[in-house]
C-alpha cells in the first residue's frame, strides 16, 4: 500500500511514497477520508484570533491550515473522489474570525459546490460515540453528483444524507468513565515512561515573565505565590518532579481554582477526596463533583479540567490536544502519558509495536492531532 507523505503534492500525477521510497502514481478513490490542519482554526492558537479573513480562503497560513486545505482541493481538481468525509475543528462553524461576512464554513461549502459536490455539515462530539472526552469536531459528508459511484436516478442526494443522519443517531452509545481508560499503577509501560520522564531534566519553555504573571494570578485568590499544593496526595507524589516549575506552579493555582468552585480533587476509585478534610464536607447539601484531570500546559488565565457530563453521567476528559499535560488526581497522582491519550481517542495503541524513537511527547502529539475513532 502506498503511503504518501505530503498532502501538498497529492494534486500532482505522482508524489513521493514512503512505502516504495520514490515517486508513485496518485490514484483516484471511491471514498476519500481527509482531515487537514486545524491549527489556524483553533481558539487555542493566539495567531488564529488575529486573522481578518477566513483561513481557508488564504493560500498559506502560519499553522498550515490554508496550505493543507489547498492541497486537498488540488487533489479534487486532478483526481476522482465520489464520496468525501472531511473532518476539522468545530470552529469551522463557530468561526471566531467573524465578524467578516464570509466564514470558513462558507468557503468550504463554496469550494465543494464549485466542484460538483453536495452534502451536509455536522458537528459531532466524540463523547456521544464511546470516547470519554469532550471533543466537538466538524464533519462534512459530500457526494459527487456527476460521474460518481452512486446513481441518483433512484435516490436523491437528500435521501442519501437523510440515511446518514439516521445512522448517526442509531450509532450513538454511552462512553465509559474516564478513569477506566487510565493504565493501572503496576503497568510496566507506564512505570517505564514515568521513570524515563523523571530522569529527564524538566525545562521551562514559557516566556521569561511567567513568574510575574503567576504572582498576579495567585494574588487574585489571596494566595502567596510559591505555596504548596492544597492536595496532600499531590504534594507527596513521587511523580510531581516530572513537572517543570511553571507546570507545578500552574497546577497549584488551578487546584485552588477548582476548590474555589466547590468541586473536589478525587483520588480513589470510590471517589474519596485527596484534599484536606475540609473538602470532604458536603457543600450546600450537595456533594461536590470530582475533578480527575487538570491541564498544566495552558496559559495562566485558562483553566482546563475534566468535567462531569450530565448527558453521559460520566466524568469526561478535556479535549485531547498535542500541547497538553494532564495531571491525574488518582491514588498516586501523576501526569497522563501518551498511551492513555490514544485510549481517549479510541485508538488501540496496545496493538502497535512501539519503537525507541517514539518518545512520549512525540506520541502525545500524534494522539492530539488524530481523528477520534468514534466507536460505531
């Protein structure tokens, strides 16, 4: 099977193939599944919020979103594809680049229509299909109405898409608790990765003024910057030293923010609290909801945690993204590793023979960029 390297070359007659280590002919397909870069569409990107025009209308963009979309269109212009399933950030619809009149979704629909495709745009959350994370994504299913594999004399495009939407409703399933996807403490691969992370020096890559920024945020909560974590299990965890000073500071701050919202930090499978005894008190006659995960990689003003979903009645992980470090409030608190991130995306990572060069940070990046395998 050919494995082509760069979507920017897929519009050509041939492109470089990793399998055969040379140029191979780019084929047409009956069904094309494609996911192009979302970096310039995501609200997590500060640069993305500065665009005045829809990213997909550009020829190039800093994160490659415009480039990869152009490569996709070039493929359609020069090769056949009867059915297209396209995935990208949900901000294709919730377009933060507005108030310009034309949005990224408008550009997408216009480009597809101009090439003879009709279809439906959908926002699908992975939590509804068996993956315990809150991951909203834009999915589009488009059908080539002329010269494709589907004969529309018997069934209209509307009928085809109605069937698709019905299948999406039928295939919904409950997801397991987020805790169930974590590796057990005695897992050999987990212990090896944690030990390796502990041996590597923790480096701070954030801007040099982060201490000043953290001091201001601590002051807002009437806390002294540099104070210890309010979670006793975190303070005594052997894996706390894996975090760099920035991450440890942000973890402590975000733990205080969590507790200020009348939630609690969980530890055991039974849901007992890892915090001091005052947090075991039932607040307002209602037991506080647990927080299993806290991200210690976002900017100082953003709090990203696991959430308790009323629809699923389960605790869900935050959206798995490449630049992430989730701290787990379990029996022995620790960071989540890449293998677990793949579990939340629905990928059977245990079936893959990992190579020495596949570092945890490299694998986490792949997991964050992957399309969730919603379990039909």
